[in-house]
C-alpha cells in the first residue's frame, strides 16, 4: 500500500512539534527583581570650592587661571603640569607596571566568564561515530538469530538544551557582566592610583631637589660667614667662640644637605618600580620644583558619580548581586531539558549512510525539587543580603569620594594661604639676617645673634619649599579624587 498523507504525518510532525515547543520555551519569563541603580546622597556644590587666588606671580609657584578649554580633566591629566619628563614617565606605567598588568588580566578573566555563561543559551551538540566488530556467544541467555559475528557501524549525533524559562541563565550572564564591568572599574582605579602615586613621588622628589639646592646655596653662604669670623678672629675683633659657632652651623647644614639625599633616593626607587624597571638601573637628574601649579576644573558634584572608577565598580557589583537574587528564585521552578538523538546505523559500509539506516528520537524531561529543608529559601535570603551589602558599599564609596574631593580642596585652600604667609616669613627672616650681619660686622652684637637669624632663615626657606611640594601633592590627590578624566562611558559592554 502506498503511503497516504495521514500516514506520513508522524514522520514530520514530531520534529515540527519539537521546534514549536522550543520556540515557546525560549520565550519564558525572567524571575527576580529588576535592577535600578541605588540612590546615593549628593551635594549641590562642593563646600571647599572657594579656593582664594594668591597675588599675581607669587614666589615659588602658584595658581594659574583656568582657560575656557580647560572645563574638564582630560584623559592624560598629568599633562596639565607641563612637565615633559613626567609625561614620559607616565606613559611607561601602562606598558611596564606589573600591578597594572595583573589587574588587566583579572579583567580579561572576568570578561571570558561572561562568554562561558552566554554559551548556555544554546544547545550542546555532539557527534559520536563508532565502528564495532563483535561475536555473540551462542550459549548466552536468550540467544537470538543464527549470525554470531557481525559489524555495527554507527554515526550518531546528540543535542541537549535546557531552555532558559525562568531567566536563570540571563541572570547569570547579567551577574557576570556586572562583575566584569566592576573589574574594569577596578582596573581603571588601579591605573589612576598608580599614575597619581607616580606624579606624587615625582613632585616629592623634585621638592627635595629644591631643598637640596637651597641647602647647597646655604652651605656656600655659611662658608663665607665662617671665613668672615676667622678673619675677624685673626684681627682680634672676634672670639674663638664665634669661629666655633660658625663652624658648627656650617657642618650642621652640610649634614642636613647630605640627609636630603636619603629620601630623594627612596622616591627615585619608587618611581623606578612604578614604571617597571629595576631601581639599580634607573636615575633621574636633580631639578628643583619650579613648575606653575595649575587650577583643577571640578565640575558639579553630581558628575562625581560618573567620573570615579571605584564608584562605578561598586555600582556594577550591586547590579551583579541583584542578578544573583533572580538566579536563587529560579531554583523554585522546574528544570526542563530537551534532547534529541539521530544518525545512521548499519552492519555494512555500503548502505551505512542511507535512508533505511537512519534513526532518531526526541524527548523532554522536567525536574521539580519538592523538598530541600529550606535550602532554596536560605540561598535566596543570602542573595538578598549580599545585594544590600553591595548597595551599602556603593553608598559608602560615594560618600568617601566626596570626602576625598573636599579633603583635597581644603588642603589646597589652606596650603595656598599658608604659602602666602610663609613667603612673608621668608622675606622677614632674610631681612633679619641682613640686619644681624651688619650689626655683627659693626661690633654691636655677638655672633650668636647671627647664628639665630641664620637658623630662622633656613628653617623658613625649607618650610616654604615644603609647602610648595605639598601643594603639588594635594593637586594630584584632587585629580585622583575627581577620577582623573575617567567616566562611565569607558566601561566595556562585555
């Protein structure tokens, strides 16, 4: 009898039914709470955004007015200082720093994990060819047939798919994507920390160069004072005590001059480590810190949430933790698995890959956990607590970011005022030493007054140099607190 349309329907209807069922299952719902960025407290303006400007051209550096195109910090923020050597050192951080390389590989690992979870959207397919030559025992129980030796050639394939009915896989992908983005934020934050540390060490080192230059000049000056007292002693005008005091002052200043080299060498070694070279093979020439301190564009406080990589990383971790709640809730629903097998089987190679040798099967299974002694409930509560923990961490990071900005602004404001006052103190100390020297040469006073004036002048000059160094360090910390030219648009979309 020839096959009728009704008799051929089972052959094509079952695969068609399977495809329809798969499409229906693929349109399943997604359980779990929808994510919204947690709210965080912000301020309408920075409280310390009132840094007074010093008089024009203040001694030993100062502020410069911001130009119209300086409304935002650029990506290469260190270029605002206008130091070519610093620019060259900063460029080496991304290439050679091992800490940064480790953070980058951690991000690459997290990004690869996203693809691992994405692969679960699709069925797994395997191919299982086999060729067997077998002999059947004639004495075995239930022996069938007269042929005891035969071939079994099989070319089979299998497909298994667990449709994402409840959004467990989607939540896993979302969670891992958030983790990868958080790791990217960590990477940007590590880079910002390393670059700001390099700039700070660089300015601290050259600030010590300023002090060393000051001490070198002072040693020359004090040598002249020693010559003066020796000449006066030989002429019977001064006492041996004056010569001893001058010699003591000179030797003490030389010792201070030498001691500056200890701290400078440590900063130089730290810079070498930051750019990924051995400290033994790295050196920087001495150069006083004579740069002009730039003004840092602040922007509005609300932008700080978009410009800090650590804030972005904390927010992305909250997103990842929220997706974990959906994964935990999906465990309450049944797991459905679709599977199919098909291929060719024959005892002879000649008719192996032919229609009559074909076989196939389709099937589905469902599993529902009925009792787990409260495990799923506990896992869900754990996920909710983890989300709240990450939300609290995010809000704390936001608060810390505002504190960092205000701390840096207040440091700059106070140091700026202190610098102006200290310059007046330096001028007064220089005038006092000039008066005391003239009084000593005129025989009006003892050399002890000169020593006191010398000590006061040197202390005030070193304090002024230290304030200038601290201003540069505080400006770097402000750039770091503002995110260093980074923003959320630089987060990857893995």
